[in-house]
C-alpha cells in the first residue's frame, strides 16, 4: 500500500494528467513498441492509428490517479479493461513492461516537472494499480478455463456457415474443431478472433459481439465490412468477408465482456442499436424471449436503409411475440423501402419520439452503435430523467465519453 505522502503526490498530478494525458500515453506506446515490437501481436493496430487507445488509456490513468487511495471506486473500469485483456491474452508478465515505459513517457513529456519525488510515487502507484488488474484478470482466466466447455488462450474453431446478412454485414457460424463443448456466455458478450493475414508482419486480434443467444452448439458473429480507406479496421473485416470461407479455421478466445443483460430483473427493457451495433442487442433480445417470455421488450434499430439493414427478418419473427415491440428507423430510405413499408420511421431516433412511444418508467435501456448515435441516445435519456443506473451501453473499441 502507498503511504499518505505518496498518495498526496500522485493526486497532485491529476490536473497535469488531465492536460497532458494523451501526450503521455501516445509517447508511452511509441517507446514500448520501439523496444517490444512483438507486443504489436496483441494490441489493436487500428485503435493505435486512430488515437482511440491513447485516449482511453489516458482516461484510465487519470481515473487511477484520482482514486489511488480507493481503487474500488473504479472497479467497473478495471473490470471492463480486464475483460478485454483476458480476451487478448495479456498476462501478468506484460505489466512490468507497461510500467517501465509509462514512467519513461511521464518523464519524457513532463520534463523537469517530473521530479524524482513524483516519479518515485508514480512508480509505486503503478505497482499497486498493476496488482489490482493482475488479480482481477487472474480470476477471469481461471473462470474462463475452468467453466464447462471453457479454455485458456485461443482455441481452433471451424467456420460452419457464412451468411450474407446485408450489403455490408456477414455472419459467421463458428463450431469448435475438436467437436467438444463450448463455453456458455451472457447476452452482450464478445469473442476475440486472432488472425494471421498473409503479408502482414504481426497478427491481428479483434473483438466481435456474439449475435446469437447462448446455449447453442455454435457461436455467431456478424461482421460489418469497413470500406472507408481511412479506417484501419477494414483490414480485418475485409479479410473475414473476402478470404475466410466455410470450412476454414479461426482462433477464438472464450467469451468475455461486462456489457451484459441483467436477467435477474423483470422490469421492462429497451434495446436500441445503430448499424452493426445490433449484434449484442439481438443476442439480448433472443435471450429474453427464451428465458423471460413475460418481460416487456422494446427493440429499436436505426440504419440508413434496407440495403445495409442486417438480420431484419430474424428480428421481425421475434417481434411477433406478445411481449416484444419492434421499431425500425431509416434515415436514408430508398424509394423501394417507402413502397414496401419495410421501416417504421424515417429519420433518427429522437427524444420526442422516445417520450411518445417508449415506456420510460422503470425500464432499463441498453444501446450500442456509432458514437454519434450513442451520444444522441444518451443525451435524450438523461434529458428524459432516466437515472444513470438504468442506462447501459457498449463502445466498439476503447471506452469513450458520451458527454464529450
């Protein structure tokens, strides 16, 4: 444990971290990857190039400094990151490497302001923070491996089926190569896929939400092809779309993630998705109708139009259940969409519409999608008076800030 003097020193750096946090984390990754390029086999290259990982780490370091004397206060953050680390294969032996280059980055960015006293305090503080992560992750590794059908690391799966769901989304049905049992999961969780792409120096690991309900003999992911030239995520999604076929093998982690549907409650739920954000929402929807058939569910999906609207028929079939209401929003419907009436509302999901059509009292809200979509939904819910504890959301990639 840190003594009070070192706690005070670390806390005194909070304003500095708020101002220079991203500079520090950007420098940290530069230094670490120069010395240990093999770690690029673990870290998401796309998040690095887009600056998302640097921003997320800066936020985590800032929070750790603010609550260094009460790390239990940021346990949800620790747990969320630990799930990602376990799915990537980050182990205890990686933490000393991270600590070394984080401290060097602090020295490098802050210069003379990084006194010996500050560096000593932060070195000890990092040890405390690392121990907290290592402890939580060790338990997660144990639970993942020891559960029925569980495993450690990456396991070989076969692409049993490959189904085009829309012009941009394809589903992969994955079964274990050894034909043995697979680990169960909670609706909303994800798996990591580890790819070795020909011509690429490093492996690529990506997380994909499971889009089917638990309890099957397969996992299903529904992958959006990223076609934008400036989006590095396209390298992996295009490979899965174009080069992975039925019968091919993929290396898969056991399911992970803390964005999960609370099945202990029976209050109404509202599931909202934009684009490929429907994948965890669909897993939640399918699970609810199977295990809580009397629980009221409102399912809201937003897309540009029918050409990119995946898994529409699957949701429509579920929506025939008495306890399910489903609404489809298209912001750019085609003339054919208008003629066939395959959507309910033209435009975006707004606060005015939610107030009129959604049961707000006592409901829990879950949502996922592009960041602008999530910011708009979050702002609407807060303006409608929905308490924070009833609002649940998931970023695809490092955690962001919906208040920004």
